[in-house]
């Protein structure tokens, strides 16, 4: 429990000092480092790659959204003491990656998470194979850091069964604006099975088509019944977005290698531009595999792999797209931020 002891030493004054310290470090990183290969690494301790890859994607490089909503979010210790302890340990891990290199394993974090389990989520405190996406959801939910996306959902009714429905055949029944949608956009396996290729930009708009409805279950709007319901949900604005490609096909029990092109940046209808900053890669099959992280600092991309606890410089954006394992066919989590 030695590492957990270090966490308790990070009181409020320590947090403020560290905040100033690593913000200055982030700005001067180009002066202090020849490149990011000198950052500290977490080592694999047995089925920990999903943990290590997510922690590195979130915390290796400074990001205002992560600071405000996870690392330095105000936590009421009287009611959320365990969450406060996890927060302090995440600060310690961040400091280790960027500065001190004194935490090399996620064992301490696992011990703490054993005291902070979440209903409906796996037990991340045990050394078992888990999905990186589920651990990411756990962290975001723990700090209520997931409801920052503004979306618009328009629902239409139609009696046309054509693949492409003409506008004059659609009846707009509702338009809902949600200002607290999740920053995680799910790309389920059924969607990926129907596509040979797509881009992250195209996934900002998602279509939900009921197909032909049963006569006993027609879509009703006022006094009219429709054979088909179509919902189109589009992202309007967000400070941070993560696209989770669920490549595990439950039907064939295989991994889907649908081509997902990670745009260098995406422009939202609000005018905000988000830039690709990290990608978590998965290799292997549906039952056993390995996660690693590609991350960006300034214009250069790097690969972090906890198997040998190393960071390798990839090069520019085009080099990253052509790197192996491919971020296009093996990417499972794509991170975008301001």
C-alpha cells in the first residue's frame, strides 16, 4: 500500500503546486524533451493494457477539459472520499508520466478501485481481460465528466419503404435539443458490419431507421400512423469527443476491421474545431488481445506500448495513418479535443 500512501500526501496545496508545475512543463516540453519518448511509462502487470492505454490517452499530454472535469474537479470529500482518493492517485500517475517517473505500475490504482466499484460495470480491480472502452466509461462516469455534448435529434415518420426517401415523403414529428449528451459516441458492431469504410467526420451524424414496422406497432404522430420511423441525431457542439468503435462482432464472434478514417480535425456545426489527439489500438481476437496508444504532441505522433514500457516516435499525421497496427482497421477509441 506504499503507493496509496503517496496519494494521501497530495493535499490541496500539493495539487495547486502540481497544477502550476505541470502546466509550465507542458508549455516548455519542447525545451525539456527532445521528444515525448522521454515520458514515463506504466508497465504491463498482467491484463493491465486496457487500463494503461486509457490512462495514457487521457493524461499523458495536458488538456484543459481533462484538468477541469477529472484531475482538478472539486470533489466533496465528506460524501465522495473514495472518489477523491482515486482523483489524487490519477494526479500522481499524471505527474509520474510527465515529470517524476516514480509510478511504473497500475497496481495501486487497482487497489483503490476495489473500494469504488460501480453497478453494471466490470470489476477493474482484478487482473482480468477487460475492454478499454468500458474502463474509459467508468472513469468518465465516476467524475460526471461525460455529459457535455449538445446534440439535435430530428424524428420523421414516413410510409415510404425506399432505401433513399425523398424529402417530400418525410413528415417531421419532433426536434429535440439535448445539451447533456455523452461525449462518447458509440459505433456499435451492427453499424460497422454494414459499412466497408467510413470517416470520423461522417459519424457526427447517426441515423436510426426502424425499417418497416409491424401493423400492430405503427409509428403514431397525432392522428396519423406511419409504417416507418427515421431518427437523425447530429452532434452540434462539444469540448471533447471520443468515438468508441465496438469491433467485437457478437454474431460471428470475430473482430470487425471496418476502415474508420480518423480525420485530423473535425468541425462542428457550432464552429468549434476538435483535433485528433489520441487513438487506442486493439490487436488480437475477440477473446484475447492487447491494447496500445498512439498519441500526439504538437505535430508529432508517438506509440506507447506497456508490454515493454516504451514510447516510439511515429512521425507526422500521415506517418501515423500508415503505421502498423493500422489506426484505420484496429482503432477502437478515437479522442478529439480543442
